[in-house]
C-alpha cells in the first residue's frame, strides 16, 4: 500500500513559480525555424508554378499579369495553407519564405485570409481585371504598400 | 423618470451580463474529421504551460454547459449531423471557433469524397484560427480575439 | 424582520453566496497551483455564476418541466437553510434548537437527493447513470459520515451543535477520535462528489452525470448549492472536531486548513469506481467509525 | 526464425494451393491463390502459427481487366507472404477469414464497402467507414466510381440512436476519433455498471484519404498522409516515403536515415507522454495528466525549434529529410533527454507504485499472450502481453540497422503492463537519440528523386508509437500513385477493446479504450461530445419515459 506518490510534486509546485507562460500578456517569440505565414518576393519569380503544383492544399495561386516582363501576382490563401514549406523547397529562385514571427493569424472573417502578394501596380491591374465582388476576393487584398507586403490577416 | 432608471438599470444589467459572458467562456470541443493535430494542441492549451483557465475557459463535456464550440477538422459526411446537433444543443448565446486550416477551409482535405467542407458551411463561425496545427499560443490569440470582439460593441447579440 | 435579514443577507443569502464563491475560488486556485499552473482570476467564480444565471435555460422535452425547474431551487435552499444552523465565521448560528445537528445533516443530503432526482427526471442515459451513481454513493457514505459527525455529539451528550461546541470547548476531538475525523472529512468529499469520489459526474464516462441536461440557471443553482455545502461542511467539521470556532480568524484558519487537506486528497488520488466507493465506505469507513463508537461508549460507561 | 526459412516454410505450407509464386523482394513471397482455396490456405498458415494477418489490400485493376485483386498480407518477423486473389470486378465474392483472424472482420468490411466485394460469412455487414445513407452500389475505391457525386447524394443522416435493446441500457461512447479511419463510435450495453455488449462504428473521421491519394501527385501525398494522424505524423510520412523510395530505387543517405529515426524517437516520446496523460485523465487522475503534459512540452519545444512545427513536423521529403542537426540543437536535445529521463522515472514510479492508481489499472483488461497472438494486436498492446512484435527489431528499416533499439516486453498483459511498456520505451528512445547524436553519419540530406515513379508495388512496415503501420503503394509510372493502402495500427487493436470491454465495469471502459492508445489525444473528447440528441431521445426512450412517468405517478 502506497499512496500519495505525487504529494511532493503538488506541494512543491505551490512554492514554485507556475510553469504557465503569461501569453498574451508577455509575447514569446517562436523559434527561427518556425514555419509561419508564407511570403513571396516578386521580381525574381519566373512563373514556373512548381510551388503551385506541389502544394497539398491549393493555397497558392500564381496569377500571370505579363509573363514576358515577369509580372506576377501571388494570391496566398492563408486559411488553406498547411505550412509544410514544400513550396519554399521547390522554389529554386528563392522567392518564397515563411515568416517565423507571423503566427498570430487568427481572424474573425474568412475573407481576410486571402492575401495578394506583388507590386502595387500588378495587384491593381489584377483587381481591375476581376470585378471586386468576385468570390473570395477580399477588399483588404491590396492593402500593403509596395512589393511583398502583407495585409496582415 | 422611471423609464430613465429602467434604461439605466437595463444598461447596467447588460454590462454585467456581457462581463460575465466574456469572463467565463466554457468550451466544448468537437472533432468533425480532424487529424488529431489541432485536438492535441487544444488540450495542450489547458495544461500548465498555457493554462486557459486564466481566462476562465473550462473544457466541458456537455454542450448544454458550453458557450463556445471549438471545432477542428473538415466536416465529414458522417459527422455533419452530429456537429449540427451539438450546435443546436448549446444554449444561447453561443460562439464557434474553427481551429486549424482544415476547419477554416478544408485544408489538405479539399476534394476528398467524404468531406463536406469547412465548418462554416455547416454552422456559423465566429472566429477562425488558421495553422496546421496552430500553436497553442495562436489558439489563445484566437480566443482572445473572439472575446475582445464580443466586448467591442456595447450590446452584443450573438 | 431579523429573520428576514438573517435569511437574505447575513448569515444566509448574499453573504453566504459570496463566501462560498470565495471558497470555491480558493479551491480552484489551490488545485491549479498544485498542478503547477496559474489558475483562475479572483473574480472567476462570480463570473461563472452570473453567466450561468443569465444564460438560456433549455428544458429537455422528455423531462417534467416543473420538476426540472424546481429541483435546483430545492437543492439550493436546502444548502442555504443548513447554513443557518452552523457557526459561520464563529458567530452564533442564526437558528438553533436541540437536535439541529441531525437536521443539518439531512438538509445537506437534500442536495444530493435533488441531483439524483434531477438526473432521473432528465431521462438521458448519462443523467440516468449519473443519478444512479449519485444515489448509490449517497447511501454508501451517508451512514459513516453521519456516525462520524455524531461522535463528538456522544462525547458532549447533546444533539445541538452549539451545545456540543460549548461542552467540548478547547478540546480538539480530532485527537481523541482521529478515525471519526478522517471519515468525516472523506465523507465530505464524497458528499461534494470531489475527486476521487467523482464517479457520479465522471467526465470521461458519463459526460457530466446527472446534471448533463442542465444549462443556465439550473446548473448555476446546483453549482452554488454545492459550494455552499462545501462551506457548511467545512464549518461543521472544524467546529465539531477542531475545538470550535471562536472568531472569524479562527474560522478562516481552520476551514482553509481543512480545504487544503481536501485539495491534497483530491490531487493525489485516482478516481474510484462506484463499486470501489461502496466497498470502501461499508468495508472500512463504517466499520472504523462503529469501532470507534464502541470504544467511546464503553469508555464513557466506565469513566462516567 | 530467419526470413528465408520463414519464407521457405510458407512456400511449403502453401504449395498445394499456389497457382503461382513470385519473390518481388528478398523478404516477400507472393502466392497466387483461387478464392475458393483462401480459407484452406489461411488455415494452413494459422495451424503452423505462421505470422498474423497484417493487412488486406484491395486493388482495382480497372474496367478493362474487369478484375479486383485482393491482397492478404501475412507477416512473420520480416517475412511477408501475400495471397493474391483475383475476383471479378462486379459480383465478386470471397470467404471470410473472421473466425481464423478476428481482425479480418474490419478488413473485410472495408473491402466490402470500398470495392463491393461480397464477403460470405461476415457477421456484420453494416457500414464501417462510409456514412449512413451512402447510396448502394457505389464503391469509392473502384477506379470509375464517382465517389464525389455519390457522396452528394448520400443522405448523411445518422440512424436513430438505440437507447434500449430489450432490457439492456445502451451507453454510447463516441462518435469520433481523429485518425484516418480510427474514429470510433462505441455502443456499450450495460446492466447496472456491468458492460454486457460492445459495438463499434467507425467512419466519423473517414475523409477518403486513400481515394484522394490517387488524385494527387507523390509530393502532395506526402503531406496528405502526414495528416492521416497528427500524433504519428512522422510515422505516416516516413512509412510512405520508404515505400515510394523503394519503388523509385532510391537509397536514402545514412545521415538522412538517422535524422528520420531521431524524429521518430522524439515522436514516440511525445506520443507516449501524451498517452500517459490522457490515460490518467480517463482513469480520473487529473494531476498526473497535467504534469505529464507539462513535461511533454519539453519535447514539443525541441520539435518546434528543430523542425518548425509542433505536430506536423514535415521532416521528410521524398529522398531524404528537410533539415540537419546543428550542434546547438544537438546540445538542446541532449539536455531535453535528461529531463525526460528523470521525469519518466518518476512517472514510472507513480504508475507502478501508487495504490490508488493501480487499483484502476492492475488486472484490468488483461490479454494473455495466446489471446494477443490470436487477436492480432500490435504495438505496445501486444508487447505488454508478452508478444514480441516490434517492426524496429523484427525487420529493421531505415536507420534502425545502424542504431538498433531493444524491444520492451512485459508478460502481465493488463493495463498496468501497458503503462510500464510505454514508459520503458521512452527510456529506450532517449537512449537511441543519444546514440544517434554520438554517431551521426556524415553525408547529404537528400537524394534526387524522379517525379515519375517507375511502375511497381512496394510494401513498407513501420513501427509507429501505436504499433505496426502498414503501407502498400502501387505505381503505374506516372507522377500519381495508382493505389495507396494505409493500415493504421489502431484498427488492429480495436478488436481487443471490444472483446475485453464485455464483462468489465463501465468505469473501466475509458481506461481500457485508452489502453490501446487509439491515436488518443481526443478520446476523452470523443466520449464527451457524444450526447444523445433530444430528437432521437423522444423516439427511442419512449418506453423508458413511460416507465419513468408511471413511476412518479405511483
């Protein structure tokens, strides 16, 4: 008969600091390796679409504005993304990267998760082409200024 | 005069109600077809490292006791009815949080024949937490965002 | 008028509720610290209760609606009434008469009976199993618990709480009747369905037991009733076994120490199956208390 | 028994039935058998105690061939004997092996649902994976089946729940369980507190992954199968990668193999600690749950720092691994292992010595060695019953040849023994991790993989934390597989719960369920969410209600 094998644990804990992290009051950084939101840098991309091809969840759409001048817009569906980083591996031109510090991506609207990456002009062209009421087309899309910006979801 | 006090009382009562609601969100968790990844992270948020009880969140067994329905995974055909039923069994006011990429959009399971789709094709969702799976911190962040949004309008109805 | 004040504010009603919530908070916080986490905020229990009281109440179609609504009130009022007979905070009980100890114990059982009936009335299979378990457990711990609490009464030759306390003034009966004390304390845990005696509401087996179908107000009242019962039980044991309660300070020290012991038991033990609970009480609890009674009576007969 | 001898023996045993034999790999024997000889052939193996039925794969050869091939995989150590049985595509029938191998019941019901093969002698032919109301005559794994359209037609309504069956009271536990096919909805008939019957319904989390793999390319599938189960994500991805690499004839570098093994070991530790917590929670020991999960965070932190995600590590790519071991991370892992060792020793003490805990685990759900062998259970459940079944030692794959593990067995066979086996496997895993860190081979991380995989078929067996994981991959030369068969470990172990639950206390059922660790993070959830609906109740509880009403009237 033996009882209370955890007695020392519990009373010890009373006099120790709790193991609890105080998030969200104190933000702790995710490790550098962490696979967070995907980012795309325009300019280098040659439109090979390998990222799109191997994406297990259709999270990436590479929309060609002008193939010759290497003008593309990448539409990224953060809500579909499985954060596996296969696209990052596939991209030989290193246009893609996953931000290790962007993981607080919760939102109240699903539309907010769709982000357009690209130069401002390209995004504007794209939006002009498609009617803004297009399904899944967020108003927040072109929000970020300049290339490679995120509309933080 | 009396109407004025009435509204004053009513306003105070509303405030108290809202305060209690925001500070005591009891949750129920339903997995409608997830891979388990999000589920273990949800359970992890209850454990000492993250401790959701700091926000008054308790995981309850019965939908009758719960205010927040935490859903994971895409909705499979077999569990669609169950999900709806659980949602209906919850007393008002109730909120739904979809955790994980599959729950918000179908994720990697889009197009599987036995998957109906994401959670908000079946029941209304109040907050989405993408990630595969989201870190426990991200889940806390999502819940806090939901609670904050409840506080934002003075009178929140559903 | 005085009675009304007694009932509504002090020591009944409002005051009692606030104190009960504070004790629940202490309970939850201590458990959280035992588990190495921060635990709830100080107003958590209040928020829980207020939220439950303002939430929608769903009555199952198969349940008797009146019974469904009345049972929580009965449970709650039983606990509230019981509180009038015990020396809360060390003050003289609001009501007192010869034999009030027995009445208090029965009033405390009212809660469990209501829960059992509520479970039966809800007619869901989980509430049904929960109700059966609640009542089975009631029948197993009730007798030993009662016998244990009557131990000090035998010594004092009175059934009146204030009388017992006065007679045994300054004497810590837990030293002379350690088994009775232990049985009473563990009996209180059984009464409150605290782990390891939480088989009637074992979440992993039967969801929330008898109260599975309750939402909102009903659940809130049952919940509150339970917290008050915890308070009353602690006061009762402290005053009978720990040399009475003379002032608020003594009250807090003694009851909180008892609460600490309860929480420790709660944290280091695994849930008992219902058959193990029954076995424990009848095989050990009852026998130990009865043996102690025998010794007491013989000793009393020889000495006095 | 060495692999060659075992295969020779099997060949001998089956010589009378074999219409043709082949040896696709050193450890495999393919025997072509007529459907009518199936029972006799299986009996021959069974009588000689040659292995156990590991999996049953159905392969549709297409409308042109007009045939379905049913592959019965029997495993003995590293040796695999496969019965190839050809049956017509429409109206095909096979005899059931249920009486010989109790587990066959699940496999055969799957064959029935997915391919429309009639299995004669099967006791229960109700839906196991597909939703209730699935249209008749649509079999999702047939190549020309339009499963999507059929699914749209499926009236996904659950059957009314049974409240009472005669005098029995039905307590449901379920309905969901998160892995590919492992969700279970259990119905336990109880008499008072005693369980008198048990029934399982899977399929609440059936998503159709096997079909989906045929519509995605090999790379996408790697991530899809990783999401079969979030707890053994690495096991699934690794097992799949092993099979595909075998098909492509690619040899992964020793360094990549060692890293894979390390991730697998970390996963095993995290899974076992998780299980410890959940099992403790099921038994009602909240403190142990909280503490074991607190210490599990050590592993989760390591995994997140190293791989970039806490659960779906995505460590594998086809042909290697994604990341290397840096000296910093190696030092951290070593430190973490020390903590884990120390804490696990404490938990072993708690689970093995605490009377209050033992009274809920000792002597509960005891499976004898013979019974375990017969039921075909795998993983820690089998090892806790003294069955030496561990793919890592029987058929070392990947890095396990270079960094071997020792098998952990216990003879007791009860719940307590399963605790012991799992705790001791944690020690074994930390030891192996240290050994790998000490002797990490040099080399590249990845090898070039072709996008199109040469035609052929491959089997890979992998010891996941829960037991043997079985992958069968068939390729047709394109960049999409023709057939991927996944047999998860839990499906082998369900049967033990069904058998053991009957006659035990209702309160012992959750720990019993937990005992097999059915991808468990959510088993408590799976119980809690399951509340009878009001609608169903009114119907099924009619007589009970009447009884209750008359009771109060009196």
